[in-house]
C-alpha cells in the first residue's frame, strides 16, 4: 500500500498544481521509485491511496497510447519499451481518501483491499536506495521474528520532533523489540533518536488497533498510536535498514536525491560528475 494523499505543502509552490509524488528525481517521478522497490521485493499487487487532484498519479501508471503511437512511428523502440514497462510493473488499484484525517485513516481507506493479509505500507516521499531493497529487508525481518516491523534510522536530536520516535529492547545491531513509540516528541523528551521512516510491514491485527485509535497529534488519527497497541499486545520490531534515505518532501533533499541518484546512473554519471567538478561554489557565506 502506497499513501499518496498528502498535500505536499513543504514543496509549495511546486505542488500547487501537481502532486508531490509526481515531482521528478532525475527522469522519473518520486512515486515510481516506491513502486520499483516493491516490485523488486517480490510484491505484485499494489494499492495506492490518493486524494483529490491526484489524477496524474493514476495516469502515470496507465497506458499512454498517443505517446506510444508516436514513439512507434519514430521507431524509438527503447523509449517505447520504457513506457510499456511502466504500465505493466504491477497490478495497481486506487482508493481515494475523502478527507485528510491522518495516516491511520488513510491506511483504513484501503482496508477492504487488504483484509487478512500482512502488507507493506510505503510513504513515497522517502526514497530509500539500498540492496537488498528496504522493503525486502522488512520482509526478511518479519519472517524471522514473526511480528510487525517498522523501518527506522537515527536522526539528529534537532529533528526528532518531526518523526515518530521509538525505543525498546535491542536484539541485534539492526533489530529492536519495540516498547515505546512517541509521535513527534519535543526535543529533549524523545525516548531515543531512532525515527520511523516511510516503510512498515503490518499484520492484519493492525485493523482492530486502528479501530481503537482516537484523534491525537494535530487532531488526526495517528498510525503510531495503532502501532503502540500492537507493540504492547503482541510485539513489534524496529529494523534499522541498510541504505540511503532521501526525504523528497523537502527541497534540499529532493535536489540531493536527483544528484546522488544521477551519479549512480551510468548514462548520466560521467557528464554530471564533470559538471559538478566545474561548478564555482562561491563562498560559504
């Protein structure tokens, strides 16, 4: 399940007329990377939760027959194959969240499409580059420990108030059994600096937990509150993933993602590296 129903206010004015999930990183929109990661992790069925003014997300993963015909006429086989691959990446269904009432509510919107299966929840703002993919790492952790898993990474103390922060019993270098989760704690009140980032593997028991969630931070239904219930009642785990995360919901991180991902592309890297070396960066002031 991919959540793509947010407003993207941190990226205004770029998101005034287009969804934040469609902002480009090199030559693909942000949400493309999320779908690629899921498919590379062995997932075939994907639900995308959208909202009003998100039609371009649906269009992106659909066939674009006019463009396909033009490419065929030009005998541009490579680009034609690229477009056809996008529309056949996975079996995708769409559900709309009618009103922004928090992550737990957005997840609940797609409940009827998931029901009794464990599922991966992805916030596509977070592009995670790693091998194996971050989703596959969570699947492996779920298989080993038999409980829900959230991806975490250590963040600077000044940033803990922007995340759900976790603490618990350390089982290994990468795995912590969760005991406490706090949504956006004040600096100095956080139980650790381990922050939940945009990957979760949730068991079917998340649904009755969501049913018991009451409005919390910001008057919204927070998924962290439901996760805390699961941690207390049946056990949950935090997994410190291997890889590099880019929060593309922030302008500087979106720019950083384009540069660093571009440097991993053999078709772009040589010229990009040359360009960066020739830049006059000026003074630090």
